[in-house]
């Protein structure tokens, strides 16, 4: 009883104090980011430059800006180029905080977490994913916004708003190509209508920049992006992307296997097929939609981790897309009264993702751990834990 009273007291404190604590942490972080950006521009500036080039009619990929972003992303970034850098950064930072709040709220709804437990589950999820959240917010949180599109699409699908879900899924895939894994996943789940509309939305979002760039310019640069991205997808990247993909900061499974041995690159296709086959087997049942929302959230969370592992490039800030997986695992652990094996696995994840950081270890040791896939291992641990603890699927009609 005393232990339960302690938990209740902690929950009461969290409900009262978390807004003040969160605002204080965000204020400190934002000040640190502003000071850092004064000397070291980051990905936000690349995004803004892509948007500026689109509006100015300049080639998007000249001078070393490589394949990660399609022209659709340049159009998405274009409003940033119309604002002073500090204002654009502040507005997207605020949007990312709102997106994070929506993601946690929507995950709670989809996972059917009891209202009285949502503060605890959300706080633990944020705590375990804090390193990834802060890293993404260093560049004003673009992946938090992307994550809100994906979870919002799932929520819309669960509520029977298929067109809205398809629009969000298509936009997410157009902004980040690995999210296109959603399309074969929806076909595998026999969500024919949603898959067809999502594909149509992806095509529409992809072609939308032609209205600004002109059809000829858009087509030439879309083809350039596609050729570069395809070369990386098949393991034969062009010189610029090759150097980027080989950096130890790249935490994709592909980079780790390729760097492990001279024959490592040959293992990559087999490892990708094995991972996708394992996920296909795990998701072989067809939960109803709408219905079985918790299972759909778990399966989407697993798909996002697979996309991170199989992408040619996965920087640490990209790992914020693992937040739904963390939420599902923490919610299930709380519902099961924190079984010891789950606590042990979450503790291992916390060590890998939180404690083994640059500030604690120093730059050289941290880079050495990144070279052997520190966050790759963290993602694999989380994926295994998600599969082991996720709610079961019940058969249902589409």
C-alpha cells in the first residue's frame, strides 16, 4: 500500500508540475540552440536553402545538396525562406512542440491508456526518448512534425476518414521516401481502398511542385532525385551520398553491416529481406479498421523502426520516429504492472539511447560507439521489445 501511495503521490506531482518543468527545459534548450546556431548552422539552414532555391527557380541539388529531399520537401520548406531565419526557426520549433503534444495525445487514444495513467506513460516515453527529441529540436523538430502526420493519418483511418488519412500518409511519404513503406504495408493488410488513395495522394504531392517550378524544371529535378536515391537504395551510391552514408553518425543497419567486414555490403539485401519477412509474419493477421487501434499503432510503430534501420541514412535525430514504439511498450508495461523482463529491456534501451552520450563519454568514445551502431542496437532492442509486448491482433474484416 505504501508503494502504491508513493506512485500516486508521484503522479499527482507530475500532473501539477510537468507543464512548468517542461517549459523551463524547453527555454534552456532553445537558448542553447540559439547560441550554437550562431556559430554552427544546421539542417534547418539546408531546409531553408532548398525552399529559397525553389522560389528563386534555381537548381535544387547544385553544390552538394543530395537526394534526401524531393522537390515536394523543397516546397514544404519554402515558407521558411520567406521569413527571417530566427523567426522561421522559432515558428517551426513551436510547431514541433505542438506536434509532440499531439503525438502523445493521439498515441494515448489509440492505445486506450486509462486517463489516470496517461501522464505517467507520456512522461516515461518522453524520458526514454529525450535524446532523440532534443536532437530533432536542435533543428526545430522537422521529424516531430512528420511523426504527427503519420500518427494523425492512422487516427483518421481509425475514425473512418480514409481520404484524410491517405492525404497525410501520401504527404509523409513525399517528404521522406522511407515512409513509402506504408504502401506495401497497407496492401499486406488488405486495406485496398486506403492503399490506393494513399498512392494517389503520394503522386499528387510529388507533382505539386510543378505548379511553382514549371513542368520541365520539376521533371528534370525529380528525375535527378530519383536516380540518386535509387542508386543508394540498391547499394551503389553516387560519390556525394556515399561519403555521407559512410559517416559513423549514420545509424542505419545498412551502414553498420557494410562497415562490419569487406563482405558486409553483400549481407545487406538478405538482412533487409529477413527483417521485412519477420515483420510480415508478425503482422500477418488482419485487425479490423476501424477497430483494434492499439494493434494498428504497434504495427505502424514497428514499421517506422524498420524504415529507420533500412534507410540508407539514419541520423540520431531521425530516431525520434521511434517514439510511438516507446509509447506502446511503456503503456503495455504499465498495464502489465511492470514485469521484470520488460523493465530490464527498457533499462538496456535507456543505457544505449540516453546514458552513453557525448557529454558523459567525451567525443572520441562516443564516436567509437556510434561506429559500432550504438543507436542501431537501441532500435533493435526496442523493436524486439515491441514485438514481445504488443497487444495481439484479432481477425476482422476490412
